[in-house]
């Protein structure tokens, strides 16, 4: 019996060492699939810089197209090629921000298709639960939205609840994990309502919004809040101006508030 116990203890130590080795010595590989909500201020770069400041090795690639939903990504086939091309630890799925209004059934259908492919490749699906708009976005006044404007304006006040419910349904259907970005943003607004997380169009993230989103992703990926939040980090401005580099600045008080918001969701 003692001999068997020693074997079991040895095996437990071996597997715990393997897990520690992966998080400490090997680079965690993440693929993002999304649109401008991921591309604005290039979330993958912001996340990478925060991970680097905390001594974490993170390898990130992305398939990002502005205004593109998951079903459109699937139709082009590029996202599937990238999923199958490498051994990923996580693949992040981010659908159109108004998918709960425009095509919830397609989000469920194609979320399932993507999740099956991701599972087949031995990776874990992460769902990027996006935030609600800060009121009616400016772009809805564009003439091309004449046919949906009235219904859309009625949807926006319920966007938070309906979008969260949609991602929850996908997660339960496909055994996926949710990155609760919308919930972290909401918690941040309660802590400090003066911080502008949205861009001027009331829908996309501001630089600070992108930073807070990266904190939420860090917490999900590493199961802990970052101990260090760089007061300055450089990233690309957006997907259409990838050569333009900006600096995101945060003060110590703001960094503490960000961590408090993320902690309140854990």
C-alpha cells in the first residue's frame, strides 16, 4: 500500500510540475477572431504588453476584419485555415457587437461550428462577451440604416442583457468559457463613471476601454489579475492604420480601479 501511495504522489508531483512548466516556461498561444471591437487600439498588442510586464510569455495572432460577423468569417474560410494551421491553447471568438439584434440565430449556429473546429484542434474556445453601447451610436444615423433605425434604437437599452444572454447560450451549448468584458466594463463604470471607456461613436472602445478589456483577458488566461499594469504602453491605433502607433497612458489610481473592477467579477 505504501508503495502504491508513493507512486500516486510521484504522479501527482509530475503532473503539477507539467502544469507549472507550461505557464512559466512555455508561451501561451492565442488566436483572436473578430472585428473592430478587437482591432480598435489592437487588443492583442495591449494584452501582450501587459503579459510581458508581468513576466508572462504570450504568443498572439489574429484574424480581424472590421464590420465582420462570425458567419462572414466562416464564409471566407480564412479563420478556419488559421485555426487549423497551428497548435493553439485558446481561440477567441468575437461576433458583431449588435449580433443579439441583427442575427442571434447565426451567432449560435456559427459559434457552434467554430467551437467544434477549435475543439478538434485541441484548443479551448473563449467567447469575447462585448460591452453595450454608451447610448445610441452615431453611425446609426447613416442613411443606409434607415430601415432598421427605429427597431435598433429600441434594442440599445436592452443590449447589455441580451448580448450577455446570447454569449451565455453559446457557452452552455459548446462548453466554452466567457471572457466577461461587458461585466468588467459595467463594474468599472460603478467605480468611476468619469472614465471614458467608449470612443466618441459610443460603440467602439477608447484607448482606456481597450486597456481594461486586456485586463479582463489577462485574468481569464492566467487565472489571476496582473500584478503590474504599465503606466504607458504602445499599440496600433486601429485595423485600418496599423502603421500608426499610439501610447496609452494610465495613472496609478486608474490602474487600481481597473484591477478592482476585474476583481469584482472573479
